[in-house]
C-alpha cells in the first residue's frame, strides 16, 4: 500500500519552530546537527580527536556505557570511564538515541530514519530498514532484550521488532474514520484513504521507554503520553492533571460585551497563559433559554466567546492557543438546530474556559511499573504513581527546557539547556541547584553548555552527556558528579580496560 503524510498546518506558538529546532540547534540535535556535515579523520581509528556533541547515553551495569551524537559519533567505555573508544558506526548521520539490552546487543537511531544494530557491544554495526517511505526522523529507541526493540519519531512513527531488527513492523499512529482529524482530510488525502493508503497522524513522538516486554510508555509534543501493559498490542492516553482552572465569565442578560467588573478576571487569566506557554484553552459561549427565545438562534453564545477570545489576543495570547468550542454551524443544512440549541443553554449567560495541557515532552522513564517521570520544555517535570495513567506537575522553579531526568537512590536529577541542572531529595517537592553555591551536591566547574541525556546503570552509578563531548559520572546516586570526558577528573572507578 502507499503512504501519505498529512500536510502540516501551522499550530500554536512553539510547535513548528520546535520541529525545526529539534532537527537543528536547541531542542534535540543541538547546534549544527542537521546542516551539511563534513569530517576528516586525523587520528587513529578508535581515538577521540575532537569531542562531538552528544545527544544520547545508555549504560549496562556500573562500567559499560555508550554515548551517541553528532556525525554518527559513538563513544564506549567498559571500565567505568577510565578508558574510551570511538566506535565506527558506519554512518555520518546524527545519532539521536542509543539503547543496549545487555553488554552486546544494542541499537542506535537518528536523522532521516536510519537504524543501526550491533551484537558485539558496538565493535561492528549493521544497517537495518524501517518500513516507512519517505524516511522520517527517529528520535528514540528502546532495546527491551536482545531480540525486541521499539523506535519512535516524527509523523506518528512507531516501530517494533521481535527478531533483532531483521524485520521491523510499522505500527505508526494513523488517521482512521473515527479519528477527530478525519473530517479535516484534504481531497487528496481522502482519495488516498479510499485507495487504502496509510494516512499518518501528525504526532511527534520524542521518547519511548519499556520496563519489560509488557510495560511501555511513549511521550511527545502537545502533551501526548501513551502507555501499554500488553507489550504494545494496545495503547491508552495518559492524563495530565492540570493546576490551572479559570472561572466562568458571566454576562448581563442579552449582552455580548464583557462587563468591566470581569476585566480583571481575564487579565489574570492572560497572565497565567503567558507564563505557561504549554497551556491552550477551549472557550465556549452559552445563553439562557429566554435569550434564545428572544434571539431565535444561538449566535449570542458565539459572540460572547468571540469577545473573550479577542480580549485574550489583545493581551498577547496567540490565537492558535485559543479554540472556540462548538460554534453555531454556518451551514445548517442537515443539522438538527433544535438539538444543537439545547447544548448551548445554561442557567446564566456565560463563557466557560477549559484549560488543555499541551507541554512539549522530551524524556520518559519509569523505575518500576507504577512510578515514572517525564520532562519537557519550559521547566516541565511530570510524575506518575499509577503506571502513567495520570500525571502531576513537579515544581522545578525553572523555565528552561528539561531534556532528561533520572531517579537514583533517593535523588531526582534533572538536566537541560544552558547548563540547567537541578536535584531534588524529597521526591520532587523541592529542588536545588546541583553543585552551586546555596545548592546541593558536587558538579564540575564551568559547565554551562546543555546536557541532553542521562541514565543510570545501577541504583547508584549514573551518567549524563551533552555539548562538547561532555560525559559526567556519579557513583553516589546523582549527588556528586565528575567529568570523565573530555577532561577526566580523578574519581573512584572499577572494571577492566577497553
């Protein structure tokens, strides 16, 4: 069958800019990762000459670690960071994620949908093929065991292998007849659908995590969170418990103008929305039975909703973050307007404002089948205690992008852009700057670039990687960090040499 990706439509605020950024500078690839890449080997094979920006890390036990990044770079240590080897990945594409099931079997994925696989710890790599044309960026991979892996990416990309990658199944999110966006398909897309072509959903999936063969989670843009308990045979959406709620805006009988005594209420709503760029709202106008009887239609409800929308836009809230819910149909042919009118009735003439949680999410991890964490843009850290069914915000006190987080011992460590690093020692209720005056723990000085990924090989031994080939290691559950690359610091290590 053929395939067809939906034509992209410009959406609110950060979304499309982020799609470009994640393929280039800030959010995922970092500076210049998606431009034309040039490289000249000047050192012996296996040596690290110029440190590469690193975007992903995976660890097995205390000593084995692999980090991937710019221009196909993969670094490996098998002795806890004493010695390093740069592996020949046989690709010049940026590696966005890497995952090993054990010390031999692993995958790496990245730009333009490439997949590479190893069965000897990274000494040799082979290319594998995802059944998707044209290829889409792959942003995450999770090795469940030597045979089983999941990969996710752009345009609803969701892929599965159970035979070590010899074959990959395309399980991407598709537009079906019961999908809310089905009615918005173009004539070209509808014709393709009728031919039996796949219409891929415009969902950006940024990470995938499996605790075992059964329990898995995915996260991406617009607050998309999915969970499975049956090995990916079925998926359900997770729900983010919001902390923002707005009161109804009431109107005088028969009036469509916002009364002055309600202005302050909307001013405050606009301030909250400006502060939390990941929030969208749906507004719906209502009218009383007497008002509808007098007007003989429901347009007064629409006029009230329009008034609130324009007020918020005048306060700087982008119109793409505001949706008017159930407006009166302009084309009323075939519409039961009497039944529709009943849905717009309320005891008072009001506009209801519903908050929609749409944070851009980067990283998802679970320490057991109940307790998980997700990080995102704008200082977002979410926590779940029920297997990912519901999520609550943790108060990080930061507006910077949080690219990843780890839970080690009793500590939570969050990392992100511009050298962001925070530590919580009470389950995320309070946070301190890591390794800074007035904060907690130890961190190498003068580390101001981004850190893109973090992982733990054991409950106490953890790693983080980032800009300029930085690799840091902690052996006390994330409290104290030491530089392993590019300028190693003395610290206790164990294991055999490379």
